[in-house]
C-alpha cells in the first residue's frame, strides 16, 4: 500500500548523462507494457511517481486506491520524464494540467487523478486489487480477438 512504483533507479542513472541513458536503452523495455495485445489494468495503491506514473499510463485502465498519488517529479532533480510521461500525461489530462505537473513536480491525489481523467475509478485500498481482477475477468469473458484489437 505504500507504492505502486517509485520509478527508475536514480542511483543507476546519476553518473550518466542524458545521452548515455538514452543511447544505452536504459528504459527500452518499459515500452513493452504499452505494446501488449492483452489489456493491462494498473491497480495503483500508494505512490506512482516518475517512471511509476509512466508505467501506469502505459496500461489500458488505471484503478486507484483512495490514497494513491500520481506525479512526475523529475524536474526536481534536473531531468524530464523519459518513459513517455510528457506525451501520455498530456493526452490523458490535457496540456495545461500536464505542463503544471511536469514543470512543478507536484503530485496529484487519486481524487484529482479521477476528476482529470487519469484514472477510471477509485476504491478503498483493501478492495482495489479485487476490483481490478473482477474487471479483468469481465474483459476476459469477451471475444479474445476483439479485446486484443
């Protein structure tokens, strides 16, 4: 319940410059989440910051626990989101809100994320995963070919 994902390992990145991180494919495997043909549901309980928020946005549906927090704090350490956060966040919540989150590093809570269209639904922490599984079961009951399109 403390975190969905806190993002990339900053210690692994700190002694490399942006070009080294980019050219060595530091985040290349993250994109595989968005390439899955099966729908993926993110059940975010706790913090989804930086790369954690980016991974959640790669999923098809985002459910949040009541205390979830979403953010792109990269600017506070002198960098920008590197896993598609600038593009996906803008598509999900609009340019002005995405710019505010990316340029201030200030996270939003689950209620704001829901109101802004980032998450589909909010659940009590103890029900979150079960609700995600129920939705997955419902999706799985439909045509496999159509669901994967």
